[in-house]
C-alpha cells in the first residue's frame, strides 16, 4: 500500500511544488469550500495512480492543492464509500497519500442523519467520538511498522485541542454547534425505524456511511483529526418521515455556508 501511495505522491509532486500540512475531506453536498481556496493545482482522481474514483455524480472527484487562509492545504472534493464496493483500505488510501504529502492535521466533514432529539436538520455537529459498524477496517491485514503500530490506540481519536478550537471559532462566528457521537453504517439504504432506535440506544447522535475508515487511517498515521457533521435529515425512532437524496442534498446546501466558515476559521488558527 505504501508503494502505491508513493507512486501517487510522485505523480502529484510532478505537477505542483505546494507542500500541504492540512488535509480536508469534503463530504456529500459539501464541496463548495473549494471556491474559497486559492488553487495551485486541481487533479482528477482518475488520473492519479492507484487512486479510487467516485461513482457518485454529486462527488466531483478532484484533489485540490492550494492555500486557504494563508495555510497550505490539500482537499478532497468528494470521497469514497463502502457501499460503492470499495474496501476500507481503498477508502482510506487518500489519507495515506496526504500523509506522505506532509499533512499533520485532517479535517473531515460529512452529511449525516440526526438521532439526537435535540438536533434539527441543518445543524452542525462537532464529532467527539465514533462507533464503527462497518464490516471492514483499513488496518486489517499485514502491518507495516514503518507506517504505524499493529494495534493503534484510538484514545483522543478526535483531537481535544482541535475540538476546543472549533468551539472557540463557532462562538466567535455566532454559529450554533452541537457535539456528539457519529456512527458509521454500510449503506446505501437509510435505516429502518428499529435500526434508528438501536443506534440511539448504543450511544450515537448522528449516523452516516463514511468518515470512520479515513479517521482510523489518520490516527494510525499519527495525524490529528477534527470531525464535523452536517445534519441533513432526522432519524428519531417512531417519528421517522420519508427522506430522499434530493432533500438531503438541499439540506446540506443550506448548511454548507456555516460549515465553510467553520473550516476557514479553524484553518486560520492552525
């Protein structure tokens, strides 16, 4: 995996001299942050050696290198999911590439369904922890001790200093910010009423189909992580209403300006 990632990095470095120290993953319906980046190079995923390609029309599938708030960053405009047929290793491969490019901090965003009755669609949730219900792990298989330990500790998985920074930024910008636990499920279907109830019972505040494999890889590689979820629909047991991709994308679009300001504010302080 490291050999393949090194080949991808070589391809990228041949096209830009920019050396990022911050990585950003933009989730479903959340790609417009790219408009605020001073772009040095935009590279389609399908041109990068060994890089997965998105099968979703609403994921642009570009790796963006440039500056945001005078910080050198690399941003994924679109990500990969288990339900697309990718393994957890495939999903997290770009994180290894970003590590080899030089990042030390990863900001990961997603669109998710709210499970906490105190949430409403359009809220931003700061991820304080996660529960993994995906049937795969990017670290399964032979381990390379040069990359990370065989049994990585996920203590402080979502960095407490970055969480405090995000809370400070939200207060300065007067952006209401929830905090909670994110649970990752395989998808692509949304959950049944009974599943929503189960997920809430086990301690989740929001549910989605991404994020965890990238975070597992990031922590394995000793990258600090900040997670932000946009609540696009609600999954409160016994009061669930029909949801559609159109309504989810519209909710993400409405909340996106807040997310963009949050990420800009955090990056400016890094």
